[in-house]
C-alpha cells in the first residue's frame, strides 16, 4: 500500500485550511487518512503551520512519499532535515547527540528568520498606517481651508493707503 503525505482541504470557499495527513495514495483528496500529522493555514501572514515533526519523520522513514507542497512544508518545519540526519545516524556518519545539536541549531536559526519577517511585516503595517494618517490629516486641513469663510482684506488695505495719501 503506497502511502503519501499530503494536504487535505478544509475550511470554507475562499478561506482554505489544510490538514497534513498520511494517507493511502488511492484514497480521495479529502477522504480517509491513516494519521493526521498537522495543520496548515495559508490565510495568515506568515502562514501558520502546526506539525508533529517526529510523526512525519517516522512516516518518511517507513517509505511515505510527500507531495510537492507537503514536502515544502516538511522542509520548512525541519522534518526533512531531521529525516536526513537520522539517516546519517543509521549509517554511522553522526552520533545522535551531533544530529540533535545540528537540528536544534537549525531550529533556532529558522525561528530568528521567522521573527525577523514578522517584525518587518508589523513595521511595514505601522508605516502604512502612519502614512495613511498623514494623508488623511492633510486632506482634512485642505477641506477645512477650502470651507473657511474668506475675509476680504483688500478694502482695509485701500482705506489705509488712502489715509496715508491724505496726510
């Protein structure tokens, strides 16, 4: 029985939400599955991914083939790297401690990148709000200036000039 690690669509129209599942390759896209490994929500920025990394690695070691999208998600969360390191441990190229140290270092680096992206997005959003506020403030001032009653100063200046001529 060939097993695939793939996405199972949930959510409503226009708002997809996916489960990451290990399923028989012959099963329907949203049909029976063997095990739910996690969830993927592409509606948030950055996308929210919850994944049981150890469960995914177990399925990969047992021969499950991920689809292209599932493989990208597994790589993003480190399941593919952990599977690769586990293969190195089995072959004797690494010890378990070395593999675990490499994996935790990779996870920390990935976390800093994700945090940097979140900070950049929040800063860009704050800048956009400030720019919109300034534009709205300028538009309001222009509208107020256009609606203000015009005070005619010309007759007062002419009267002043005529008083100077008389003197």
